[in-house]
C-alpha cells in the first residue's frame, strides 16, 4: 500500500522474442479431447434444460463439484466454498432442486450458457483436463444476470464411458457478492 | 454531516406502530436517506471481528451505512476506523478488501497516511506552504469500541458507550462466543450476496422462527434426522424470543444449547460427528471432546444486534444497505482459532450446506425477501404486520418481553428502536 517509486531510465525490455517457438497447438484435434469437449457441451445443455437427474449421471462416484470463494486457493477442504459437493451432497442438491419444496429452485432463472476458449491442461491415457471460459446469461422477472467463470473439467475415460471427475468453477466475482440463483453452474 | 432535508421527515416515525409498520418503510427512498442519517450515522455499527485483523498492520474494508471505511489494528494494538477517503480530492485510499499495510497512500497524488490516519507525506509540499498543515488533514477517524471481539464504530462522539448500547445483549454475546469451546472464535471465510430488497427485511428475518419450516423445508429434508430434530422448535414451548432493549433481540431455537457450558450429560452427541469424535478422543479427554462436538452447530439462538449484525448460531450475519431496494449480506463462517482442523473443516461444510448463494437455505431466504420487496409496492400504506404472539407476550424475570420463537417479538423490538431513532428520541 506504500507508494511505488518509478525510477527513470530503468526501462523494461518487453519486446517479443523473434525466435521460432512452439505453443503445442493441435491438441484440440485429439479424438479424446474432442470427446471431452462434446461431453462438456452436453453437460451445459442439460444444465440449461435443468435436467438435473440426467446431469448427475455424468459424474463419477468420487467426483467433486466445486465453486470456491477464494480465487487463489486449491485447498478447498480447508476453505469456505460456495459449493463443495461430493456424491452425497450432489445427490441431496439435485433432490432439492427437483422436488418442488425450494421456492428459489421453483422460481429459478431461465439460463443459456456458452463455453469456449478450451485449452488442454493435462492429458493421460484415461483422463483429459480442460480449461475453458463460460458466460452464462440468466433471465428472471424482468432482469438479466450475467455470470462469467473460468472452468476446469477433468474427464475420465473408460472405453466408451466418459465421466466428469472434477468440475471447478471459478466465478470472476467469486470473492465479491454472488447473488443467490436457484440454478446450477 | 448535513442531514437530508425532507418536509416529511417528522412523519416518518409515525409510520411504525407497536404491532405494524407501513410497507412504505421498505420502498420510500426518502425514508432510506433519513435512516442512514438517523440510524446508521447515529449509533454503534459493527465493522469487524478482531480475528479478521489479527496483527499489527492488518486491515479490512468495511462500511457504515453507505460510507466506506478502513478498519485496522495499529502497532499499539489499537483498532482504528477511518473513512476511506483522501483529504485532498476525495479518492479512496484503499481498494484491497483485506491485507496488511504500513499505511495507506492515495493513488491520485500520493498523499500518504499512517494506520492511525495521520497524514505523513505530501509530494512536492512547497505548493502548500502557508496554505495547509499536515496535522490538520488526517483521514477522518471514527469513535471505536469493542466488546468480546466485536468491533463497532460510530460517527457520534456524544452517544453512550458501546457496552451501554449493547446492554442485556452482552450476556448473549458472551454465551455465543462459548462455541469456541475453550478456543477463541475466528472468522474462517465469508459468503457475500445481494438481494433486491430493503435492509429491514433481512433484519426481521433473523428472529423469524415462523418462516423456518416453510422456507427451509428443502434444507430440512436434506439433513440427518438428528439435525432436523434439533431445529424442530415450532411446538417447543422453551423456544422463545426475548426483546433485549435498544432494538436487540434473541430468538432461541435450540434451548438446550443456550449456554454450551451448561451440560447435564443427557444429550447424545450427533452420530454424524462420529469420525470427529473418534479422532479427537485419541488425544483429548471425553469432556473436552463433548464440549467441542456439542458446539459444532454453534449457539442455540440468533442474536439480532440493531442495526447491522446478527450472531446466528454458528456464523455472523452482516447487513449492508445499498439503496432502499438493495441490500448486501455477508455470512461469516466461524471456527476455533487454534482448534482441531477436522472440527473447523466440518464447520465449513455445515456452513456451506445452508449458507451462501448456492446454499440450501440462503437461496430460498433470498427469494422470499425479493418477493416481500416486490409485493410491498402494492399499496405502500397498507401495513406490514408484526403482531404475531402479541397476545401471549409476557415479561421474563429479567424484564425482557418474551414470546414464542415463532412470534414477532424481535421485530417489534427492532421497530420500536427504529421509531425512537427516527424521532431523535433516544
């Protein structure tokens, strides 16, 4: 919080390097990555359709679904999160969303979401980890709501079976006010 | 500070009666402006818990009404509450929500201030020779007092000490902090959200036992039977609300957990905590394990401190008015400072289950409050009823007005204080 002194004459050389370099492009053409992206888009459609019971079958039994508050932490266990769901909590959450007792779920906004900007973070023989950007637009009672998030999905493949074993949703406003919504991200 | 002018101001207090208030209290922007002046800028407002600013130089941003403040702990260990506004041309001097600093420097022309708010440096000071003295231009300091870790500030130098303002609520603050079970209570993290409604809708909700099984039916359906049973207070005659004076009230939902040190040994510990009980029992005596586990859900009540803080079972609820029809809420999860990691984690999971924008409870509360604001514009002169239980209200031995926890005794206490303050009748 103290004033930074800018010394004159200490120029920073930030000109781009001219040597050839390799960003490792081409990973999105990998068939496993293509299937992972397809699964993520399928998940997005189920969520927009509020087909929650179908949605939870996309997850492995030991999967975690996390919406952290702290933008910098990876230790979700020791931190307060907005959502930190294992299979048990996920199941209870779905029951709550569909059973009709929750007034916010009954009155939830209609949503439409776009996921893009995919990058492959890690790939093994059985898993693909993808990062992406999600822009969700919700509409409820004359008002629009926009929620931006950086997503991480880890997808586990087992033959033809592909399931999500981690979904991490880092909202751009995670550590500021996030309004109660009645729908899932 | 200049009060907002309104030729209707003298009528505002008359909009609140003992058992009803005009719905206009939620919808009229002039009333809101008057409330900022007569309530938020005229009494003790909670700004921080001491665990949020643990070290010398620790600070956090907070608000009193609409005004941004910085709360910090200086090298002498004193708490300072400073208006977050440079004395030069008004820029905020801090936009980091919390952290540690030696002082605060305005980004515009680098005027720099100490933790106490003193103006330490002005760049190129020759232009101020004979014009301004640094000692005359500190950040505006507010009066600060704390009670049992709760830090409050006020613009008023002439009102009663904090301890007198809290009055009988002090006993309930002390009992609340016993959930530390021998450890100091600390803030572990916070949820923050806004709803499209007036701040008093949330103020009322804290002691509204009546809504619980209805609005929170989906949460009740999702918890274990023991927890659901613990909160089955609708027909429990010992579950009462006390009006404590000065707008404060306490709604007791779990009578056996009013004083967590008071344990006759008959209550069985909840089976859901078995793994923690087993783990703690390896290193702790059974009494200590029992004390910690019985405190897992916090104190058995919500203590509403007028106007902006509630000590709600196991968390702090802080309300911040944004405008007449928008309010920001913080739910601060509490843990045991230096306590067992597994206990603090379990408390975080309990908090996440109910609280926050995706919690099983908060999202339904928020929907209900939005609906109050939307409905209240229909004939704003039509009263909001806070008369439930008026016919069965009695005085407890301590003199507190008391009725069932599903009654509206707490709301009546808040509105009685609201009326007095809006009337300058303290």
